[in-house]
């Protein structure tokens, strides 16, 4: 099992509000379906703000697209939606 820090995201809008299409982990940009496969193999993904990790989980957008969501905690700073956007 490997843990990967997500540092940025690629997002799009949809009729339900929006979802993440890919995540950046350093110099690598990883599509959500590849993150899903990695999670199925036991890997974990997280965001970090000031040493506070928020783990990421699979999430199904109401439009039917598989996306990602960070676990709830006491700060919004490590929320996936708070990370910088790619491009």
C-alpha cells in the first residue's frame, strides 16, 4: 500500500454542480479512473494542509460520473475543492 498526496485537481462543471476529472500528485497528473484502480489495489490518496491530512474516497456524482471526495474534517483548507486547479 502506498499513500499519495494530491496537490491540485482538474475539475469540470456538470448539471449537478461539478466533479474532479484528474488529480495532480507532484509532477504526475492522474485520471480519476486510474486513481480508482490504484485504490482498488490498496493505495490511499490524501490532501494536506498544515500537517492535517484528509483522506480521499471514491464518490459518484449524481450525474453518474465517478469522481473523488475528501473526507470531512475540521478545516476546509485540505478539501479537494480548495486545492489549486490545473491549467
